């Protein structure tokens, strides 16, 4: 077993100095190491964007694919091998914009994956366009007269659709973020961890200072098992709550609903297959 998650030192990290992705990167590696997770049993899927480069900088298996499609790949990987710890990871544009439809249905299926969203409220890779979570009135090089749309509320969407774990963290609060990530990993079911972090190059509104002044941590008075209370917290935008907003335990996860695991719990990759039947199926699809 290996628990060394450090990437090769020859790999350059292509993030701006001061980017919140660095903090998230360190927390992911430390959390996995502290939990003594075998790096050979971790898979991170991602799409396109600055946040989506994350798995390239962690010493484990990953799949880097199309914009907004990492949740579909994560679903397939976990279904094929439920023994793996699977992350779907990316930015707010990647996950809530291009991948918004997949976000909705990953929640509904209750895929047993950790969904990490680096929410800096802007598109960082493609030079600063507004993202689904950008505030109304936010001025960019494209939205020169300000954003007209109301920002998406991903926490409220996830809770309303029945997500079994919904939390929000902040990239610079390393200890608190590690606690949230640990809880998400240990949860059986779909776990959304939305992580606020600054884009120091393209978002001059939601800065380190802004996040510190406009967020607060939930305390013991909040009951994360109370759905109405969780929705109230999700809609609290005067000052954004951080912590575990909502969770449910004991729900059946997606891969346990699949017929293929009804009588045989072995991962698919451990099973034999009939090559003739498989080839016949492929040929039938081509006709």
C-alpha cells in the first residue's frame, strides 16, 4: 500500500500565485494521507478548467475529460469498481455550468462519490467570464455592463433534490476544510463539498478579505439532519454559512441498486466475460 500523494516534482503547477487551488490541493493530499488511504484505490475525475487540473498534481489515478462531464465518468468508475474511492472534481463553471445537468442527476442517483467543486465565482481558465455562481452586477471583460442573471444556489439545488451530504468550506481554512473533506469521504452516498476560494487574477470582488468578512461557521445549534433548517441555511446569503449544511444516513447508493450486484458483490473487473457474446453485441450496435 502506498499513501504518498505527492505528484512528481518535475510537474509545474499552472496556477496563479495566491490562487485558492493551492490550499485545496494541500488539504486533499493531507486528508488522504491522514486517513491512510491507499493511493492505488483512489480515482479523481475532472473536466476542463483551472480546478480541473487538480488530479494531475496528485499521485493517484485520474481521468481528465470533457468540460462538465466528470460526474458521468465518476459514476461509471464507481459502478464498475465500488471498492474505489472516487472523486469528481472541478470548478463552479465546469460543474454547475457545462456540467449542470449531470450535477442534478448525480444527486438524484445518490452516487457514492465525493463531489468537490472549487467555487471561485468566475471562469478562471478562459479569462474571467461570469460563471453560474457569479453575483448579479459582477462586471467582467465579457459582461461589461454587469451580470444580469441571479446566481445559482448549488446547495439549495442539492438539498431540494435529496442529496445525502451537502457542505461548504473555504480554501484558506485548512483545518476546517480537512474536517469537511474527511466527513465527505466517510459518508456513504453522494457528497457535495462546495469550496469557496479566491481567483486572484479575474475576480476582484470575491477576494480573501471578502470571504473572511462574508462567511461564518455553523455551530452545534444547527441540526444538519433537519432538511428545513438546512434549506434555510442554504438560502442564507446575507452571510454565507460554512460547515455541514445537510446530511442523511442509511440511503441506498446507486451501485447497490444495480442488478449486476444483486447476487454477486465482486467488482465487474474481477469477473470473467464471454468474448463471443460481447463481440456479437458490438456488431449488433454497428448495424
